[in-house]
């Protein structure tokens, strides 16, 4: 139906007859001559309809935006003064000699060049939104990234293996999406949160090096970088240690950035322990482009007459930190109040601050209602440790470790962006030496920081059981510009160690055999040492394209409430379907009581 793509009509095609197909991007009537920007997957080109060709000119008078056309014409130079250097086709135009309207279009719900369309409307009419050049470009980059990743892995002896989508529910991680079984009455499948156990079983099956672009499902609260279903590059290797995996994955990511974006990532990626990352940045995925760091003041605040600081300073689970903002003294009270409200979302009860007007004057050079609580020695320690200079602002966080890290860590990033303190470029990082377990206060039990199959950095179950709080894991996360690209670990390959880890998590032997009996049996039949990593493909491509959300790099994403405005999913099903599954719907408790 065509000889050229619209975006490929350049000066190389001068004086040639071309046949083009595409959508009307824009139609303009200039003094009797009609101009149409015709758009397809590769770009757009200007088509001219001359009134001397009366039949097709009459047809062109009735076409509108998003009509689908087939145009035959001759390529010629644009007249002087009308060249568009921003377009690959900007030096030429096509004088139409024939026109066929392949399909008409109603007036679109929004214009493709309107950048202020509500996301709900974009998702409802996603087939129109996908016609935007930036969406087309993102999908092309997505395809190119996945192609390069596959090629790299296959060149390094990995094989692509599918794992089941219908599996069983597990007691750890996010909520499962459940699928009722018609043939096994009262039983349910679960959609996989990841192929974790199956890829480990592949290693036990002698596959050695596996990968898969896997579809994963998690019924959890959504954010800009999360979706109920998402794509994951899943990788597992046998007879490896942490360094083997990290070096190979680092080269893979470096390779894809070089090939797709022509960007050279700094090498080698720096490594930082979890403890150091939390101490300096309050986050296990710090954005190293922002130079702001925490200064710990807990030891200096134990005796101050200010319980907001002395309380956490004297608590085993408390922390007092300072965050110095260069030239932050120019912030207004309204802006500071805004940051106070911001940290409140993370549980902080307030946001103390000191404006440093003149360091040389000591106490007299500081502006803040909290200075009166500090003696001169504390003030001297504060100024020395923070390195504050005239015009700086010092924010303080004082609370439990969790609240301080989350609130001040988020504030660090927010201020970095607000005040233009973010360096240009890419800052990759490996975070290592994670704790094996963390204590859940609500449930009063240990939980796995990564997942229950991560190997501890100790050799025996007894050593792990003796000190679960201090036990480190053999886990590692790759972080880029403050976003976790992927996480992985060396896995437990010993049945006794796996049983012990599950018991520490409150999973007794009976439950372990019910939920993970197949894994525990497999571990007794010569399981090799193995480990792996999984990359969030949508997050990776979001970063590489500069998109604000992973929804902008997925063809058909869900909303923040896990709904699809395009298809109106989720939806109801018929009574017959429910009967076949032996299911009956019940009203939620609050709805039933109101009725």
C-alpha cells in the first residue's frame, strides 16, 4: 500500500513518485492551497494539495485530524523560507496527485499535541494516546532495550525458559492475585509475584544459566513506579558467587546504555553497604546525584534540655540527624512550612531548623527558636560537624530510626530537586550487605528483608538462629539515580538452612511442608550453589526515556487504583460463571451493615 514511510521521505527521494499512508496530524488551508502533515510510525511529512487538481482538492477540503489516508504524489523541495530544520523531512514536501480516504475519524477526545490531558482520559483512549510521537518513541526504546538485553544474555550462554503463570499462593511478599479453579473445587491458583522458586528449581534441574522476560502480578498499593502487572527480566545462574553475578549484570546494563542511548555509565559501579547508605542518606537506594548527606548528632544531643532531641538521642531505636542546605537561608517561612507538611506524611512530628546567618558570631549568628536549648559546646559541635557556612539552613530530624530515615531521606530528595541541587548524568550504585531479617512490630515476628530464600552470610543454621538481628544476607541491589533497577541474592541451597530460615519467619515445619515442600525436597537432591537477580524492566525503561511514570512506558497500564479505563476492567462476571467455580459474592461488611 505504500512505497515509503512518512518520516523517511527526505531529499534522497526528490522528484520521485511516492505512495504514503498515515493519519492526518494537522490540516491547514492557506489561500486556496491545502497543507496536510501526514503522520505514521516513523514521523511526518508535509503533503500539498493544489486546487488545480480539482477532484482530490475537493476531497482534501473535507479531511480532518486523524483521518487515515493513502496519498500518491511527487517529492519536491519546499519553497524558500518554509524549511523546517526540526524535521527529518523538513526540506521536502509531497505534491499530491492522488488521494484515497482509507477511514474517517470522529473528532478526537484530545489533540495529540496537547500536553495537559488528564491521565484518566489518556488511558481511556489509549489507542489515540499511543499515536503521540513521544509514546511511539518510548515503545521503540522499550523494544530496543529488551532486544539488547536478550542478545547480551544469550551471548553469555543464558537460555530463555518459560515458567508457569498459574501457580500457588505463598505466605510472603505482597498480596497474591488469586484464580479460582473450576476443576479443583474450593482451591485457587495464584498469579506469580515473580518466578523465584521456579528459577531455583531450574538450577536444580541443571539448566545452569536461565533468563526470562516474565510477567509478574502483585496486589499492592500503587505508586508512580508500580503496577499490578509488570515486566521483569528474571535471571539465575549456578556455581556463582556475588561478584560473578554483579560483574556480569553491571556489564549488561553498561552495554544496553551504550547501545541504546549512546551513554557511557561510570565503571566500575561503586559499592556501598546497606548500613552506610542508611547512615548517610536514610535510604537503601540513595540518589548520588544529590550531594546532601545526613550528619548524625545523636551523641551530642543526649543532655540537651529539649526532649524532642534528647528523647530519640537516648533511645536504642532513636536518631537525631542534621541536613545542611547550602544557601537555604533564602527559603521563606511558607516554604519551610511546606517542607514540614511534607515530612509529616512520613510520620515526622515536625521539622526543626536553624538559619545560619553568620558562623563567626556563634550563637548570635544563628536564627531559630531551638537555639536557646543548646549550650555553647553543643552549638560548636553542631557547626563543626555540619560544616555550615553563612547563608545555609540546617534541618533536623529527631525520632525513631525508621521515621527519621524515611522522612529526612525523602526531604533530601525533594529539596535536591526543588533547589536545583541534582547533578546531570547517571550515578549507578550497588548496595550490599543487607540485613537478613527485620522485626515487624505489628505482627511481633521477624520478616525477610528480601525474601525467605536469600542466603545468610553465615555458614550454619545455628549461627543465623543465634543472632537474627545482626545476621546479614548475601543480597545486592542495583540502584541508578535513586531508583532500584534490580535486586538479587545468592540463594539458600541447603535444606536444613532453608528450614531454619522459614522457622525464624514463623513458618513452622507443617506449614513449610505444605507451602514449600516441593522446594525443600528438591534441595535434598544435590542442589548447586546458585543466585540471580531480577530487573524491573518498566522502571529501567522509565529512567532511560526520562518518563515520569512507568505507565508512560507501558502500552496498556492500569491506573493508581489498579483499574483499566480502556476496557473497564475489573468487571463483573455472570452468575453462571460463578456457579461453575462454586463461588458466591458477598457484600463487604460495612456495605451489608448499612443496608
